[in-house]
């Protein structure tokens, strides 16, 4: 039976993560999973091997087009070997959570080897209470936050949801794995394929622009969307203007640190219900207060100061679940740093995010990204090079990704997953990022930092916990949470 051909050329949205990548800005996402018992390496490798028929993309390497005439293509690795992707790490027992965080930062620091498929897994032993940690890395050109969650749903079993599987459990592919001897295409084949592929990419992007414009115009014709855009019209130019640099907005070198904390999803939902917003509004409110405290602790005034945070917004529709690549846009949200009252801060943030959602700001910004994708691939590569220059326009302070994860417990080889800490990249002058994922009635928060731009990421975690505790206590004391 012939092997069914996958869509092999990267889209412009996927390829940009390769063009923007550098030593100071490795472009992989990841996660740290903590399990309640021992996971033998050999059995785990056999388990992953059994899933590979559903993961053909994870057996492919990125092959650049000659002279960058088109975006790179995915080609099956003729030397694919699972032992090049799954490793074990032994910490001195009993290793603490701090030791695991330090190891995670070390693992997330280097760029991924483009001579291999762009993913790897480390099993960590020697932890307290006999736990095993699984640290996963996946290049951003291969997956966004939503599709990485779907990968985790595939690799790990749902302990309690066999009778009612969630939508996120759709397989990433139902196609068989490729024979290991699949040869790479010749330079001549890649040259002519790149020429045709570049033309096809431009046609596809024009089609996306036309479809996106039609959908956007239909949406903003509705009264709520028009009103929101009118309310935001005076603020839209300021959302792309340069911002004041905060203490962690310094040149990055590439060394990474990751710390994490955990929130009760029930408590966050109670806050959301009481205050009248969303879970993301609660997260942004806590983050705003934490950043305000952190900035003030470094001697920088927060009076009339804001932090512009780029909030990732998934554009993945239900029918696109199980697909790889990136289907994501963003919303630039201004976090007020000079509002000591958390409820006032929440209301300011809620009004912003609500207006942006109604005005379809994320979809509008995505159209600009699609328009950029129409440009020939060599120009897009050059645009990535410009991103490394120190004079590159600086208009974002930090990043936030908030992804819904599995609502029921996961397990592997009989061991239950008890924690799920996400990681997102930082780089250039954005030395700090925050990732949030929900799992089994908790919100797991991962705070990433470049160790040169932000050597004290632990302080941000400390003030994050203080900010959430005070917001929760304020509502309990005032009787607004029952």
C-alpha cells in the first residue's frame, strides 16, 4: 500500500518560528509532567513507539529549500531512531522541586538540532517520593499550544474519561508511519518544488486574506462589534507604539530558567463568576499585580505605567482539532501597573479584553500576518534576520499563553500524572513569559525567563502567589465569594 502523502511544505506562519530562531531565542515550546511513580525508560520508549504510526510528522525533519526560494519542507528522516529523542536523567535522590526546575531550565536552553525531527523527551529519576518527571520539547514550527495539548492527550491515557472522551482527544493523524529508508529528495527536485511551492503559498495566502476579510467584515457589521471598535478606535494606534522597558526587557543570551506554581481552578472560577469576567481575565489581573510588585521592587516607578502583554489567541476551530502546525493569533492587552485595588484592575482588564474580542482584534491582526505570508519566502527569511537586530521595534513587554488542557487525570504505564507545568519561549528583549494550562481541576502556571535579562524569576513567582492570595482573600473578606 503506498504511503499517503502529507502536506509537506511549512506554512508561512510555521516557518516564521524557524526564521526568527537564534541562540538567544530558541523557538520550542514544552512542558514538565510529574507522575506519581516510576516509569521505566525501556517500557516508555516502547509505549511511544506504539504511538508513532499516528505521529508521522514527528518522524520528519525540516529540509530548507535551495536559496530559500520557498519555505522548508517536512521530509521523513531516513535515519530516524527513537533513541535520539528519548533520554533519561538521574538526579541525586531525593531531588527537590527546585532541582527539577533547574534541570528543566537547562533542558529548555539549547536550540533543537534541525538534523533530527524537532522534538524530544527527558525522563527524570531520583525525585522525592519516587516520582518521575517527563520533560517534553516540541519546536514551535511543529505545534502551537493547542496542538501540543492534543499530542499529550495522545501519548498519555485518560484515566477516568474512557466513556466520555473530550474533544481534545482527536488523534493528530491516522496515517501509518513511513518506512525508515525513505530517501530525501534531490537538490534539483527541491529547487523546482520550491518554485512551484512558493507560488502555491502566495495563492493560498491570498485566498486566506479574502476569506478572512469576508468573515471579518460580516462580523464587525454586527452592532456589538461596531460599538467595540468605535470605543477602541482612539486606543488602536497606541497598541502598536513602542512601550517603556521593564526590568526584564533587556537583551537575551539564551540561557533559560523555568519556575512554576499552581492555582485551584475552582477558586479561579469563583473569582471569575463573582467579578463577571473570564478565567483569562483573572489570570491577567494576577499577572498585572505581580508585574507591578516586581517592577517596584527593582526601583522603577509604576505610576501611570502599563505593561503591554501579547496574549496568544487560538484560531483553531473544532473541525481543525487534531491538525498540526500553528493556528494562533494574539491580542495586545495593556495591564495597568498603578492600580492597587485588584477589583478596579480586573474591571479595566475585563473591559479591554471584552472589547477586543467583540471587535475581532485577534482575527484582524492575523490578517496582517497572512498578508506578510504572501511575500516571497526570501523576503520572509530576511524579515526574520531583521528581528535579531538591536534596533528592531520594541512594542511588547511580555507574553502570555493560556491553554485549556485535559479536565480529567492522565496516566502512562499505570502511573498517574499529578502535575503539568507549561513552558513557552522568550527572546530578543522580551525576557519573561507566562504560560498557563488547566489540568484536572488546577491551573498550572509556568514562568519562563532568560537568566541574563531576568536573573530573579523566582521573585516573580513569589509575588504572583502573593497577588493571587490577596485577591482571593479580599473577596472572601468582603463576602463576595460564597
